[in-house]
C-alpha cells in the first residue's frame, strides 16, 4: 500500500469511529435525556429504535439516489450534514426536534458508511481490500469501546447536550481529514433508482442479506440483555459490569481484524463454520453461567466471533454488483451495515420476548438456534454460488470446444 492509501484507510477508520460514537452514545445517556425532556425512559429509548429503523430504511434508498454524484464532494457534503445534525441534536429543546435530528443523522450515517466501503474497494489493491474494510469496520468497535464511554462521561458531567457538541467536534475533525485524503477522481454512476433496485431481483442477494442479519440477531439476543444477565445470573457486582463490557469491546476489535484476514482466503466458503462455532459458543453460556469464570469465557468467545463475517459479506455484495448490476455498486456497499442494523433490531426484539416469557438464561440457547439458521443460509448460498460457477465453466468449455471444432 502507498502512503496515500494508508492515510486514506486511517481517515475512513476515523470516519466510522465518529459515526459510531454519534450513533451509540445515546444508549448511555437515556436517563439524562428522559429527565431533561421530561419523558419516560421508553420514549427516550425510541430515539435509538427510530435511529436504527431510519438507518435500515433510508440508507439503501438514499445511497442509490446519491450514487450518480462524484464521491469526493458527496462525502464532504454529507459529513457537513452530519455535523449540522449533531448541532441540532445538541440544541434541541423539544422531543420532536430531537427525534427529527436523529432520523436525519441516521440516514446520513448509513450513506457515509456505504461510501466509505465503496471508496476502499475502489482504491485499494485487491489483496488488501479485505483487511482495509475490516479496519474501517473496526472504527465502530472502537467507538463502542472508547468513544461511547467518553461521550457518556462528558454527557453525565456537562449535560447530555455536551456529548453531542463532542460528536460535532469529532465530525469537524473528520471533515478536515476527508478534505485532505479522499481521492478526487472517484466518479459516480448515472443510473435510475429503479435500475439499481434490480439488485434485489437476484434471490441470492436477498438470501445473502439475511446471513449477517441472523448472525448479528443471534448475538444481540444475548448482548442486549447482557447487563441483567451479568448481574442476576453470573452475580457480577454492579460496579464491575462496565469492565465486562469493556472486555467484550476489546475482544470484538480482534473479531473485526481477524474477519479481514478471513475475507482474503475464501471467506464465503468458511463463514458457515464460523456461524456453527457461534451457535456452540452462545449455547455454551447456558451451561457455563453457573461459574463466573466459565460465563466470562463464553462471553469473550461470543465477542471474538461476532464480526468475523463483516468483511467477507461486504466484499461479496460489492463483487456481486460488479458482475451483475455495476450501476448498483454503491447500493451494494450499504447492504452489510443495513443488514447488521436489521439484525440488531431482530435480536433485541427476540431477546425481549424470551426474557418476558422464559428464563433470562434461555436467551443463550435461543441465540444459538438463530446462529444455526445463519449457518444454513450461508451453506445454501455457497452451494448456489458453486453451482453457478460450475455452470459458467461448463458453458465456457463448451464454447471453447465448439471453437476448436470449427478449426
């Protein structure tokens, strides 16, 4: 990699770190927002829900609409909108304005993530795309490990609005870095929204979309309720629970980086085994929760496998679009992050159902079943891919034989 490519990689990492911090810091400030706005905790929690829904719905649509524009001015403009969105959040005096600002920020966040992935795939050497994309994804993980706790501390110290002045400042830093590192020559693709949405006419794309969604849902059915599980099942003292979350975050960084290596070496052929391992790890928590050390080991392994599939799926969507619907390349770049957000919503809802109607620890084996479903989808998808490649090879051999016969 050239020095310019390395600087670009670090900037895209910074961008996802900033976006992740802005998205997730609200989770740590729900009580402060609820008290200040004089609303219930559940109403404050809906800010997180609507962010995820806006991200999932708006990202593919607006990514497709904006794909005709050159990436350099588009990225700078969207970071500018992101900064304005965070300023509006910081000065919001009403719940309605706060909700609107979070919805706008969510859509911009999703499109910027898709553009970051597209820029990386277009500018990096083939053998470096997987590792670079894993570094970009790591920005989100580091945001949860460092950015969110820091933002939460700032919000608790100076008021929740101060946390969003902090993310605004981070956005300005990212804007300056992007101005210096984003290549100017990355042109857009002129195509209608209708043509780009043809990407979803391919059953394998739809099938592949639900692979990361189910995998993340499997983990988040447990992770969403990890705090009560630690306190009420593993009997971890409340003052140490934040340390367990820190441990989880640190281990998940390695998950993202290892996932980048996996993507280089036939990741699609291997991720079904990753999901099976994920299923075993999640289910193991049911049996290890009787011992504190055993439970913590299961949770650590849960973090180690959670993001192994990210880079593989990201490259799969981009490469598929390149081969079949080139005008939908940027749209394809958004699918992994959209799928992950769908998975978060699915997993948290499933975990809520289980904790309401069953024992709290039952979320472990239920999550394991969902991971098995992800493995089944990955196996079906890989079989279809191998069948398609075999058919293409036979057609090429047949045409080659006809050509030799004519000679």
